[in-house]
C-alpha cells in the first residue's frame, strides 16, 4: 500500500490503465483504477483524501464532463487530465475551469509522478486545514484562545487551567513574540478574578524615574510636576490581576519595594505615609531565566515563582503553523470582505521550514498580509528578494544564522533565475552536488518550475 497519497485513475483502455497503475504504485502511491467515468464519480465524495487522474477521450462520459461533475461534488479536489496532442487547447480551458493540471500523451512517467505528488500535497493540505478549522470551530474556552495541537501547547493549556484556579502568582517564560500576554490574560479570565481588572505593565518600557509612581501612585505635590493624585497600577488592579511583562527590566532598587508589597499586601503612594491594603494577583513574564540572575533579587523571584508556565517557541511546534496561519489570514480577509484562498502546499512547507525568530507575532503579521493580498508570494515575505548591503544586514537585528540563511536562499534564487531553472547549470556554477542542492531548495521552499523559461 502506497504512502505518498491516494489516486483514483480513470481510463477505458485496460492496458494503459494497468501500466499507469503499476508505475504510480512503484512510486509509492495507493491507486484504484476505474474503466469508466461514472464509477469513479460515484466513488468520490468530499472526504476522499486523494486526487483524480482521468483520460479525456472516453465513451458515455468523457474526462471533461467528469471534471465538471466531480467539481460540483468536491470543488477543491485536484483533477489531472490526460490528453492527446489535439486536446491541449481543451485541456488548457479545463484548467481555467478548475482542473489541477493536464499531462499530454505520450508523457514522461517521472513527470506524471511529480505532478501527482504535488497534487497529493495540495489535497493533504486542504484536508489538514479543514480538520484543523473544524477543531477550532468545535473547540470552546481555552482552545479558542491558545491555538495549537502540538504536545507543548496541549500541555500549556492543561497547566494554565490548573494554575488559573489556584489563584497564585505565576512567572511565564517565553521568547519575544510567543504570546506571553495572551497566556496571562487567559490565567486571569479562567480564574476567580475574571470579573475584576486585568492590568498590563511593560517593565522594560518605563523610565526608571517614573517606575515607582507608575506602580504605587503618588499624591499631589509628591514631586515636581505631580499636580494631582495618581492611582498606581497595584491600586488600580485591586481585586484583579497585575501583569508585569519583561520583569527582568525592573530596576533593582524597586524590586525590594515590589517584594514588600507582595509580602505585606499593602502599598504607600509617593508623598503619603498611609498604607493602603491591596489584593492583587501578580503574573510576571520574562524571556530570560530569573533563577540565579544577578540583576534580579532571588527573594522576589521565589515570591513570584509559585507557579510557572513555559511557552514553546514556534520553531519547536511546526504542526501548529498551518492552523495559526489559516486562522490569522482568514481573520484578516474576513474583516475586509476579501475572498480567501488557502496557500499552496509548497508555500505551507516553506512556512513550516522557516525558523520564525519573531515567533507567533511574526507569523500573525505575515498571515495578515497574505489574507489581505492572497496573491502575494509568501516565500518572498520570509526571505528578502534582494541581498542587502553588509551594513544593512547588521542593522536588521536578526541573528547571524537567519541572515546567512537569507543570503544563501537569495544566491540560489538568483542562480536559478540566471540559468532559467536548469539544475545542471546551477550545480556547476555553485559547485553543489545534486542532493545538497535539492535539500537546500526544499529548505527554502524554492521550486525549480518558477524559474523555467
């Protein structure tokens, strides 16, 4: 039984059908043959996970009519037409009407295998997206907020719900852009304080001379420019949750005051000697390990680290990328009344192979751009189309590995364009073995067919 995909093959000539079946089976496909179009049509429904190959010239119902009837039942099913030389014009018209591709007789078996493989990849992507969208639509509560099917995200949701009910201080660990604030919001919303305020505070964005006032508030006249009383974040979050993002950026001299607030459950506004009782749950977020960090008080760390959550980076959960991408891109298209079309299997493979240094935030931005412009080139969004100057590379702030990958991908694209997709010429110019070149093209989502002619 083949593993590369399932194929329904329709041809009224038994010898041709059997020979094609054997070739596709040797290439790893699971093949079911039909000697007439109506039998194949009856066997196909929207849950059929494979592709259809049909000869055009057949009695009773020909390949064109079969194409039209199949697409009425399953509009997104890839259909490949096998045509004679005189049928090429008709086949091109059929592609415009929805056929995936056509192969002209006599055809190269390797060409057929390549076309069927690409069609199966597209069908698998469609079926996966449909399944994931159904899971998202049928999900409720936390599954619609923290989206993903990977083991890391499933474990995160389970631990999040457990900590939400305990109503204790929590530290969230995760790289930039992975969704720490969203996780903090869920801790608040699924906990006993959900009816009260969720107050976010970015500790890395507040000037040090304003930090104390921002957290604890001040009375009128407490310092120059304090013309009236101001309520601080702790007081404003009374009964609710205070989310302290980038807590590693909190000045060391203020960490002791935060510790005292957590220990005693009270604050003092600047310029006031009275203590005010506060009941606040604190959720901190950081992208570094706080335990043993010299610039962070360890007594404050232990006070906050009653509960702990870790958000895995996107590169460690590739199986979540299709669902997240579809979710964000469809959302963008829907909000602007734009007709949406899923990306190709090749493009989705490029998305899954990309390292995502900006994590979900970067994915969301690219998905939204695709949703607003479904015809855009996703691969070009991931890898710059032109090689920047060395000075510009340094200014991007990207890790060296990413910059090297971007440069390598651009060299491959430029060479393929120069030689119009001729693999042998590219191998010769770049001094690369065929296997290495294929691996690099697959890694960067580069398709030789895009450079032919």
